[in-house]
């Protein structure tokens, strides 16, 4: 059975709100590690992405998808998607900062926008998909 447009729209909005909290955790970690910890932006965004991913997983499992799946089922799927999109995020930051010389915050905003929709689609179709829905 297909998921209704209304359900998908609600999930996308909730995913965005949850994503904002995960992004806040990501950016706070990134900025702290760069400005106080003197870590390179590429390394700092990788750590920040991990912190944001944990926040996103827990909140998306509960609120966005209201998932009944066990964490042992949805957790590894979410982690695999987070690793793939985290690598994409890191590559974008590396290219923007090291190759193009842009400010790391500006580049991070571009990276975040790039991975947002990809994360929603992949997690909707695989991680939190209930059997019999699409």
C-alpha cells in the first residue's frame, strides 16, 4: 500500500524540524571544534555530522516516522545511510574549503542542503519503511 501524499508531506515537515535540531548539534560541534579545538573543518564536520546523525536517528525514529521497528533493525540501516551521506558531506566541505577556499560555514550550509533530501528519501524508503507501505 502506498503512503498518502498528506502523510509524506507531514513526514517531510517533521523530518525538516528534526533535521534542524540535528543540524544545530552538527554545527555547534563543528564550530566548537574549529574555533576552540583548532581542528580542521573537514575533520570537525565529520565529527559534527556523527553527533547530528545520532540526534536525527533518535528523533526521526520516534517523531517523524513513529516507527515500531526495533532499533536493531532500523539502527544499522540509518547508520549506513548516515555514513554514505556523511561521506558526501565531508567531500563537499573538503572541496569547498581546501580546493576552492570558501568559508567553512558557507560550504557546510551547501553540504547540508545537498544531503537533506537524499536522507529523507533513503530513510523513508528503507530505514523506517513499514512492511506493506511505499
